[in-house]
C-alpha cells in the first residue's frame, strides 16, 4: 500500500509527520491520513515527499508514482456514493484492505454477519424515511462487503457479540430465527471466530460500547480502531489510543464463550424464538 510505503520511508529518514507536512504545504494530520490511505493522493505531493525522503532512483520513484494512480482508482463501493456517508467511505476502504477484523457489538449483530432481512430491519431503524430503492442500495452494500469473507484471500473475522444483541427481536421472530441460523452456519467457517459475551458476566472490559480493530497485511501499517457514533465515527491509529482497545478485546475473548459454547447459546436462542 502506498500509504504504508510513505510511512516507512519517512521513518527511515527519521522525519516527523509535521516536517513532512510542512514540506508539501500541508498539516501533520494530512500526512497521517495519507499514510493510512484515508485521503486521495496528489502526484505532486508524493513526488515532493519522495524527494524529501531521499528516493532518487528512477525505477523506485516510477513504481511508487504508479501506486498513486492505483490508489486513486475508485473502489467498488463508490458506486453506492448516494447512500454511503462520507465518514463511512473511509471505513469500507480500510475494511477492504484489512487482513484481520476484530469487532465487538452490543446493539446488533455485526454488519458482516447480518442476513439481508435483518440488515434491512436495522437500516430502517436508522433511516425511517428512506425509500425502498435507498433501502435496497444500503442492504446490497452491506451484503457486498460480506463477499470478501468467502474468498480464499479474504480476511480473518473475529467477532464478539453481546448476548443482549442476540436477544433483541429485530425484524420479528422469523427474521431473528433466520439470523441466528445464519450465525450458526458461518461460525463453522475456518476464517471466522464467533464468540458471545454472556449476560451472566454483568460488567466487562468493553462497557464503553461497540468497536472494531482493523489489522493490515503490511506490517508497516498500524492497526486502526473504528468507533462508530450516531452521525460520524472515530478512527484511531496512535499506539496509545489503540492499546486500551486491544486490551479490552483480549479480555472480552477470554470471558466470552468458546466456539462450542457459542453454538450452544445460539441453539438455545433458536429454540426460544
């Protein structure tokens, strides 16, 4: 990834993001967004940064500048631009590039594990005035995001779902039965680990709410913590911000069900629904 390469080159020269930003007439935060792939790349900016970082070999520069064109090519999700909030475009791009997705959900089943009917019910809750066409687009976007999970090069998904989310009757009993059955089926896939945080535990390490941790195949690229809010989201990439979420996730995994226990809880809930 271009952003990771630029970060590695900057760190090898011992330069701060502030210095790099000043060199291209930009802020430190823009350099951070460039290195995370959260902003488009201008050829002139990348050329100036490569010069600052001491990259003078023509072939190396050519290869990195070719990555600018590739990075600026719109992803498949941009066709949903009419229904995709700007703050969520960044997340979908990061999710698409990730190799490991670890998520904790307390309110709903994670989007990557939702059935079409369940997803439609959830989306209607947040967008009560949406037209049928808009709802269809939002559901299709969610289902298309799930397709990566079934590919050979797809990411590892490790999800912890609060039991309360599984007991919340979203969309009615038929929709919930279908959703619970779907969770049972996907939990057997080799790249998916599904755990449930039982209600009997009461207080636990993630009382602050839902969050997702994205990890990438390039070791030069730091993890990103995504925390969704009502009309926006936080993207955290600094080590001091990430570590508490990693600790909370590890504790959640210790306290939550084993794969066998997950199947047992899902089976019990199916019989109750």
